[in-house]
């Protein structure tokens, strides 16, 4: 079972939860950011808006440019300078239309966020907004996407699945981004990537690592509308049921979500972060991100999740909620 306890503080001067240190144990603080939609779309040419992109551009003109605010993204960077997580995971949708100019702008932002050793990125559906060759532009982010740990798998092109290991934690990145028809935002993994995931879960599980799977689309059915779903979600869940994992992190929904994947070996928490740049007074959605403090104990891992949300009144991110979980290790396949 996964034990969950929700609290509101106390917090220290940095806004960090006042929790006791576990002497001599491994620990990692991981920030989870998603869906910043940070690009500006200035100087767009009509020739760049063929096919589905005209739909997305009109959406940006009408709505998205007002609710995804660059000043909030700047406040996010300031808050990360304050909280100083050990590592940052960005689970997709840095762009609006997946244009090459947006990839270049996003790369500049990633460089300001941290070095590739400190930041892990996976693409979202907006990165694959249109065109079969979208990953050529995504390769501008290569240092933030690719594995920095040796892989012994038959891997697909385009970096995924990726593996990075930090302080006893295996970050396994997946790419669910796929071009989709107009008015659709579906994603998929494909059999080759799922096979690679199964091997990585087995290898890292045998090493006793805490396995965190990063994916843009929510893998649990019903989390988002049908037109935004992960098309092979059941196949993904089948892999996790066979091999186990300790945590799944995703984005895409633009609202905070918490669900579970039940496996024979235990319950895997699935946590979705909302947009890190949104301030939507009509829907009530506003920017948040999570920081997970992971600590290895004698028998399992403990995780404290702090939710940090943007305060329009104070024009900065503030601590909102603390969630404490115990993550029992689930055996590999």
C-alpha cells in the first residue's frame, strides 16, 4: 500500500517542509515542471501555419497568449533559485506549435534553467504539433533529452527510452509525443519503446534503484478526455504490472492529478503536474509545480511532495501543500 498524508506546513524560511533528516541515507530533491508553453510566437509567417498549426495559432491568439504568462515563468526561475532542487524534470509542452524557432527559444530557456546534468526533459504533444520530421527540431534539446547512463537495450531512434541515475534514483524518460489530427492531442509509445522500457525497469530494479517513469500523457484512463488520451495506455500499464516501478510523473492535463496503478507487487503512485505558467481566471487553473524530496530508508523510500503555487497577489510562487508517501520497492520482472 502507498501511505498518503496531506499537511499544510510547517515550512522553513525557504518554504521547505521542516522534516527530519535520515542519517546516512541517500536523498534527492526532484522538481517536477510541466506544460510551461513558454514560447512567444513573435514574427510568425503565414507560410509556417499550414495544416494543424493554423488551428493552434488561432487558439494562441484568442486565449493561450493571455493565460500562459512569461512573467510567471520568470517567477518560476526565481523560485527554483530559492528552493534549489538537486534535479529538475520537465514533462513536455515547452512550445505552442512545435516550430523550429520555438525549439531555439526553448533551448535558451533550458540553458537558464540549469545544465543538462541538472535537468531532464521529455517532449509533449505540442512539440509534435505537426509534421513527421518534428524530432529534427527537437534535437536542439539533445543534451537535456538523451541518456547519460549506458544502456543495454535495443532502443528506438530519438533518444527514448532514456535513463539517468541520480543518488539511487533512476529517471526513465519516455516520448509519447506523436503528430495527431486537428482537434486531437493523443499520444502513443509504440511497441519498440515499450520493450525498451520493460528492459530498463528490469535492469534498474535489479540494481535496487528507485524507478521514476517520466511521460507526458497521463497513463491512467479517464484522467483526460478521449481526444487527449494515451492510445496504448493499457500496454504501458501491462509493462508496469509485470516489472513494477515506484513512481510515474506526467503532465498534459493542466490540472494537478493523483492516481494509482495497481500491480501484484504493490501500488504505483501516478502524479500529474499542472501547467507551470498558467493563470486562467475563468477556469480557476493557476501555475504550480512539485518538489519531491526522496529519502532512502532501511526498508523502502520515503517521499515528501511539496506543491508550490503561483500567488497573483504576491507575484511569486509560495508553498501550498505537503503530501507524504511511503514508496515500497516493487520487484522487477
